C-alpha cells in the first residue's frame, strides 16, 4: 500500500501496471462509446429533421429512401443498434424506447459495457477473492450478460450464503460498475442517463439503482435549518482532544455520535494564530427523522444538492459561534458530514466569508464536488468495501480522476462487513494501523492546526427551528413583579403539570363560616348545600420552579349582584367574563418561592409544607405529613369534558384579589367513589381544621376532575374594591 492509498497491482508482461493498463484501455473504449452515441444522436436528429420530412413528402422516391436508410442504420443490429434512436420526444422517442423495452441494446451501450468490464477486470487485480468466490463470479457474469433472472438468483444466493451485510460489502469495490452495466442493458430507458454518467465519470443526477430523479428523494428533506448551542456532558468533555490533530478531530466526531450535533473549536497554532475547526458527524441509522438533518433523506439531498437543512444549520451555528470574517477554517466530516462540509466549500459566498484552508472527508461520496477556492487542500479517505463512498458513482474501478490535485486514499481494510467498515471507529483504527502514512500526510497538511484547543462548543442541529416551549398557549406578554423571593414574571406559566380536583358537597352554613367576614361574599348554592374543591397539583416545570400544591377553596357567587344559578350560567361564559369564582381558604405549597408568590401576588393564605403527589395514572395519591392529610384511591370511569378555566379570589386587607387561571389540557370527569380523603387524628394544621369544619374527614368526593398533563398560566391578581 502506497501513501496515496493505491496498491502496486500485478505487472503486465511488458512490465506495466496491469491495473493502470486496464483503466487506460477502459477510458479509451468509453471514449469510443461516447463517439458512437454522438453519431447516433446526430443520425436521429437527421432522421426526424423537418426538412427531411418535407422532402420525403415532396419527393417520396428519394426522400423515403433516405429516411429508410437512416432508420436501418439506427435500428439494425449490424448498425448502431436497436435502441440507438435518441429523440427526446415524438415518434423517435417512442421507437427508441420500444427498442430498449424489447431488449435490443444500442452499439454505444454495448461498447460502454465493454469499458465497464475492463474496469471490473482492473479491480480484480487487487481483489482476487472475486474470482475465487463462485457466487460473486456468477453475479458478475449474469449482470454483464444482461440476464436479469440469473442476476436476481445469483444475488439472492449471495445474500443467503454470506448474509446481506457481507455480500454488499464484498460487492462494494465493483458496485458502481455493476450498477452502470445494469442501467445500460436493462429495458427501462429512464436508467440510461444514470448508466452513462457512471460509465463516463460524469456527475450523477439520479439514483443509480432505479434512475429516479434525485429531486424526488431530496424533496423529502425539508426545513430551513436551525442550530442551538448545547453543553457537553462531563464525560464527553473528558474525551475531547486537548490539542489539534487529525485523529483527535475524528475522535471528537465519534464522541458526538449521530444525534444531530456538530462541534466547533478554536485551535491556537504553532505560530500563535487562532484558527477554527468544524467537525461534522454522519447520518444516523434507521428511519428518517423529521427533527434532525442527519438522516437518510438528508444524506441523499446533500449528495446531489449543495443546499440542505444540514448546511443551513451549520451556517447558523458558525454565525452564532462568532468566527471573524476572513478567519482560517478547516472542515472535517465523516459520511454525510463529509458531504455537507464539501457542499459548504463549494459555496463561493461561504469561501468569501471564511478562508477554507482544508476539507477532509472520511467515508464520504464527494468525488462529484469541487471547492470554490482552488487553494483549499482536500483529502478523501475511503475503504473500498464501504458502500457509502460509492454512491457518487466513483468506485475502486473508476477509470477517471476528476480531482488530480486532491489527496485521495482508497484502501482495503481488514473489516469488510457493512456497516462495520463504514463506522468512524473502524476508520480511526485503520488510519492508526493499516494506512498510518495517510494519517501522517493529513497531519502534515494540518500543521497550522496542531496546537492547544482554546474553546469548544457543540451545536444541536435541526431541520427546522422549534417554536418556544408552550407555544402558542404560553406565548404571552409578561411583567416583572418584585417579591420577597426576588422578581417574578407574571403571568406565572406552568409548562408541565398534573392535577386532580376533588369536588365535595358541603353544608352551606359551614362554608359561609370559613369565608371572610363580609356580607357580600356568599357561597354558591347547589340545592341546599355548597361546593368545596380540594385541588391537588403536581407542577413539574414552571417559571417559579417545580413544586406540589394543595388548595382548598369554596365556590362563591358574584361579589356585587349574586343571583341563583350563577355558577351554571358562568360555565357558558369566557373565564375573563365570569362573575363567580373560587375563594381560596388555604394554599399549601412545597417551595418557598411558590409560597411568596401565592401570598404576595395572589393574596392567598399560603404556607410551606412537605408533600408528595402522584397524579398521572388511574390511581392517584397525595400525602402531606405536615398537613396530616392523605388522598388515595383509584379513579372511577371517566369522560372527556371542556377545559376548566378558573377565577380565584383572595383577600388583602379590605380588598379582594381576583386571579384568572387559564388551562390547556385533556380534562376528564370521573366518579369519586374510589377516592377517599383521610386526616391524621393528631393533625391540627390550618387545612386539616378547615376540612373538619366542612365535614370532609374520611369523605369521598361527589366527582373528580383530572388532567394528567396540562399547561396553565395564572395572571397577576387584580384588586377589586370589595
């Protein structure tokens, strides 16, 4: 193995390298094939030229004879072949397509297949295992002979005998040639352009397997791109290379895995200049993911199109990182990451913004790309048994070198199974043990970046930016209110909470005795009784921190003009237009900030306690040793009901504080027979005493309103002159 990744091959009888001799011959033969194809195109143009058509009508004897001669030259097997007519549309296109469907290959295609067979022979010089393996030999012979049924049988036998992964990896060195032969000889005319692109080394514009336009698959990769700075874990920070080196950068990429992150670093070079390195991982295995550009459809779009959500996300990350204009930047990527960074290097505007000094792609199909800045040093490192680098149409047997100035290493490693041979871990090990001269050459080129790392930042990339948390329900203007616990933004927002509201029918006189000593506040009558509500909350994420909340309240009438059945009528009104509400008798919370907010902003009698709550399942439970209270039981049958917005009342001096509570979640109404409220007989806490006065010790609620997950916001208390 030479330092450029090439093997010496077997010498020909005259002392020449047999592999290079076969490839030169393949180039000459495919040049002849293109010449024949050009003749076919000119002949087809002449056959269907309007002037010849008019001549045939005016002088049938000579005109028809000329057209017949041209048609025979295009369709006769002794001429240009059965499908040599290449008219883009009209009758000529129909005749040419019919020739292909009938299996009559053109002379140009047959000559191109000869060139491809020479390329396969060149690969066999370095891979004698193909000749020794009967399954590989049968498949190659069936494909080159255009025997579809035999090719399918051979491929199935290969998969059955060796397993799909090993068989695909074994075919990787000649995959491009076999696909090109299949595209040129099959009966589908849509595959012709793909076959000719593979045979002649031109840029692919379609899937080499089926001739489907790349735009169809690339169109599935949608999004404007987004990037968010994220912190590395302590374990990941220990893995990050402290100094710049080729293997160090690759190990950083391996550490990132394929969860949608990239890494940006500042490296202080030997000359004291700070330079920048972008490190981009490859695609994640499995199904396409709509949240990350590192997936299959993203890789496909990057392969054929320069602009993608991956590249847009990287641009946003670079802008956020703050790289100065004109700074030196090295781009290093594996698999899809290598394609993405090469796409960035192709962008002239990007190269005007930053000086792209190096682009290094490992295990990436980048042969159909070219950096905009001719000064950019490019390296491509591939394993011949890795299928992914072959997707650009240039495999181990390619007779063309589109980038003579690149440093290319195409080696044969000990790992042949795919996807094992595509993993970055294997490439790192091979650069250490199989092709160490390649590692040394790249490190030599990266000499300006061989220094201490002075800054590291990871970015999470996404196909599209996520809306703010809680959008749109919790996206609303806020005001900062000073409190004893510090400034608090109101409305207070609850992003992830669970709740259970236990509704009890209580004696109206007992309820009135717990309300403030004012004549105009009366409990809402439900028949002969009133309603008390014991609300249990488990707030997991809020703007004032997580906490558990227990609230005892009584439904009260309109503070100015109480009317019968106000509660029932208010259910038909918007929450902000309601006149009735729930007067809070006691608020118990488990955090000091929540206690201060409840007392100072909402004017509710708040106290801090310890409590545990589990409100997410069919069985709910809340226990507070400080309150001497336990709620436990299994919810009965339930049904969906409208979302419950509330009006809460509190008292501050001679005024009433009105708080609007809006909720968004799936509220359910349950029977309360399975739920029981228990009080510790020794408990004398304010809440327990109020529950006893209402006669709720050991009681079961009439019904329970539950919501295992919801969002909520509570406004600042509005002062009412009552």
